[in-house]
DNA sequence: TGTAAAAATACAATCGATTTCAGAGGATGC
DNA sequence: GCATCCTCTGAAATCGATTGTATTTTTACA
C-alpha cells in the first residue's frame, strides 16, 4: 500500500520542474533525451502512474466510451441475452485496442439518466447505444445536445444519429429463402415486429416469399418479444391450438432455441417435421443441440464498426451510418 | 449541441458564488432552501451537469469500479463465454444500483497493465477480477500495492486478497451425488483441474464417490479447458477410443453442451446412455435441447457480493471472503 | 435597540495534471 | 566578438469542481 505519488513529488525527486516531467512522460520533443531518460527511470522506480481525473480534466477528454444497454421494458430481454453480451465483448475488445476504456451502463429504469450521465458529465467521450426500440425520439434529442453517439439498430424513420447495424432485411430474406429452398411452404415467423430491427427481418421474409412465388399466410406469425421463456410457452400453445406449419424463422437465436424446445416438447421432430432458423449466430448456436442454422449478424465486426465510427465522430470527422452484411450459416441439424 | 456550461457560469446566472452552487447541488444543509431551489431551477433550465473529472479530482474518487476479465492464455475461454458475460451483467447491475459506473477491461495480453491502469490511475476506486487462474501471485502483489481488489474464484493457497466465489467443492459433490444416485457408476470428469476452481469441483466429485462407496477411476477424466470447440473434438476422440462411461460431469455449461453434442454425434443418447451434468446454470442451460441439469453458482448473487464487498473495502471496512451456496438444478432431459 | 449567536454566503486554497509563454544558456553565423 | 537563433527548462495559468475559513446577514434575546 505505497502512498500515491504525485507528479510534483516525482519532479522533486528528479530535480526538475513538473512541466518537464509532464513533457517527459508524454514523450515531448521539447525535452532533452537525457532528461527524459532520467525522469522515466525515476518514474519507473517509484511506480508513478498519472492521475486520470487530473489529466482528463485538463485535456477535456476521458479516454473512455460508454455503452448503454437498455432493457426495453417488455422486450423480455435481459442483460444475459447472449446477443447483448457478445456485443459488449466485441465493443470492449475494439475499444481497448484503440486505448479507450469502456464504461458499461445497464439502466434499470426507463429514464434518460444513464445516457446523460455518461456523456454530459464528460465521463465518456462518446456513447454507443445498443438497440433503439422506442427510443429514437429520445436519441434524436440527445444527439442534438451532444452528438457523439452511435446506435446499433435497424434503420427506422430518419434518425439524425449515426446508425450501425446488420442488414436486417437481407437477413430475413436469406433465412426465408433457405427454408423455402428446402421445400418448406408454411414458415412461422417468430418475433416482435414492433421492434424496427425485427420488422425489417419480417419484410425480408415476405420478400423471399414473393420471389419464390409462395403465398404467405399473414396469420403465420407469433409476435413474441425476445424473452425465451414466454416464447416457449406461447409456441407450445400455438402448436396445441392446431396451427400447421413446417418451419420457423425466429428473430433471434434465443427465440429459436426456445422454439426448438417447444416443438420437441410437442413431440415433433426438428428439423424433419419443423425446420428452424434463428438469427444472431451467438456462440451457443453452434454448441446447442441440435445445432442451429442461423443468420450471422457479424457481431464482432459490428462492434468494431461501432467503435471506429464513434471515435471518428469524436475526432470530428464526418461519419455515415454503416451496416454489416448478414450471412446465412447453415448447420444441418436444425435447419435442414 | 449546446456548449458545455460550467459551474462558474451557472453561479453567474444564479447570482451567487460557485461554492453556494456546489453546495446547493449537493443538497448541503448550509444553503437556504430558497437559494437551493433557485439554483436548482436554473441548473435544470440550462441543463447543467457536473463535470465528472473535476469532481473526481477534487473528491479523490471515481465513482466507478473496474472489472477485469482476463482471458487466461490457453484457458480457451473467450469473452463470449456466457458465464463471463452473465457475471458482467450481474456486476453491472449491482454497481449501478450503488451509483457506481462499471469499467470493463478485457486485457488482450497477459501483462498486468490493465489492472494497474484502472486502479492506480484512479480511474476506478476498486477492482473486481474474474478468475485467478495462474495469476494469484500477481494479484497478491497488486493487492499489497493498493488493496481495493476483490477476486472471483475458488480458494487456492493463502491469498491476501478478498475472494468471492461459489462453493466449488460442494458443487462438485452435488453434481456427482446426483449422478450416482441415479445409478451411474462411471462418471467422466470433464475439465481442467489445473484451474483452482475446477480442482475443487473435482475434489467434490471424488468425495461423492467415497461417500457413495463407488470406486472412482482416475483415468476417467478428460482435462479440457473451457473452450467448447476443442472439448467437443477431444470427447469425440475419447469416445472413439472406446472408453466406457455412463455419465459426464462437466466443469462448465459450455463444456456440457459441447459434451452433449459430442455424445450424440457418436450416436449415443443423452441421457439414456450417458447422462450429463454441467456447471454454472447459465441462461442458455434451460433453453438448450436437451435442457441441462447443472449446478447453479448463483451468478447474480455472486455479482452482488463482489460489488458489496468491494464497496465495503473502498469505505475502509474490514472485509472477509465469502462464497455463494451452490445448488443442483435438475432438468430431466440431460441429467436423468 | 443593541449585541451575541446563528445562519447563510463569499472568498480562496486545493485536487494533479497540461500547456502557453517567457527566459537562461549554448551554439551558430558573420 | 557580438548579435541571433535554438534548445531546453521553469514559472504560472488553467481545467471545473469541493471545502475550510472568513465574512456578512439574519435572528434572538435582553
């Protein structure tokens, strides 16, 4: 428990002014090489580390970005949804490579405090918001206030903030095309189309039907939020009610896994009786049994893009919204 | 993009001194109620938010704690391991309830930079380290340097830092007892007993055998780190090599899920031929097919404990290591 | 009403760094 | 040999808040 040593103290020890120490530590060309070495040596010996608050106060930057993961009320998602968590991992990785810390905020209530706190207090230089469900207005407002925000989500309306996301429509189309190409004719869509991202996936689903000239039945939809548990029961009831379908396209892997379980508990086989395709390609998808055919959103790449665009914004560069290319990942056991 | 408004500016607008503003905002009893209201009103109107760096510099605290998730080299774990991610979620939740931000650090290399950076720069008031695999020495050292550290892990040696974890031995025993009580006689242990947590689970496994007076075969162990992919192949090979066993106790749910897949791909049935019990009870465990019998470490509770103990330490209170009570969660389809 | 005590506010130091500006000393050019 | 320019270092201002102390205003009581 050595006492914190300050820069002034270090300057005294090295017998130079603090300004010289500061310059030396920041490798300024203004300092003679000898002096620099001397200071660095003493700094190392004493285990000196610069005080972040002081530096940030002076520099007016935090070397940190925030990530806000809002649990949309009633979305049924929890922080343990693997999608969120993989996103946190991806963003954390990308941020640390750029020398930025990542501050995670999981607001517990539906107030705007979290975003404000991080961004406006200067605790974070910029903000990544995961998912915009129902919050686009607020985000628009916040963005005009201080514009270092990048949002993960699907395009919806005409946001004035920068958006990063996967090509949801394409994803929905790919998934549906896959099922249709296997000869499935009645594909149940499982997901909450009130969420913009999911709505786009549903559009892709319809598009695929049109292209394949397969009539689609708009009653073949089970509007379920992202909560696996409730989806499981809802689908069980749906099956028990005697609805007929030979495939399911679920709006997330969690939903897909819940669906598989529901189907099996109704004594139907996956994929023989009912094929299932998910969305996200979370890590568990390949490891679950049966392994899951799904749409890869390229979460890692998405995290990179979020961070890169945000840092560009922080640097004042102009930035355009960007989208990852979704891709079909076929794993034979569930989807075919 | 309103320009940042400072406290001095606010003081000017309210026609009082900054010290009064500061006290008003901090609800100090030294300020008259009228004045307080007046200041608060103007603060609200102008959208004033206190600058975190300045406050932290002055207060010598960061109102933030760090969480370090070290990918032990060769542990095979990735940040997307659901266990880590659920832990991050739990800690984040607990921290925000206490008004603390959470800074996530996922060091990419095996240097000690990450811990030092966060803690010694004052960016975080305390540090939570997840897993101690092979790092107990370094942690001991860091702890003597600045003691606000709480580590998640199993007891190993005689650490001078505070430890929080689940009762791994008990967990191992519960899992094994369960399998033995079902009449299984040859239980494969799947996990890397070089990791202290896993070693303790293995001890519990042996203990259960002794108590049940079932001879255990110490060749019935497949030492695999936490990587699901490699475990899958290793187990496949193990099965192909003709080893006989009727159950598996996996040191994590990810391993268990990989195991189930390996078993099935070898055309054996789970649980009829081989029952499987996992460890962690991650969210996916209930949703996977077949759903997983597992040991619940009470991650959420653990996250709470980590945060609470750390904050106690920060407050200078004496703190003792603590452990959650592990519990068996039976889900019929895999484990019985 | 005058004075002592209490309440409210203002002043000023401080947290630990960065950075502008000024100055000391040495090198260079003519 | 002297003026000029470079290099390097130091002094001091600054970032935006908090807080101990001083000062003013208000209240209370005789």
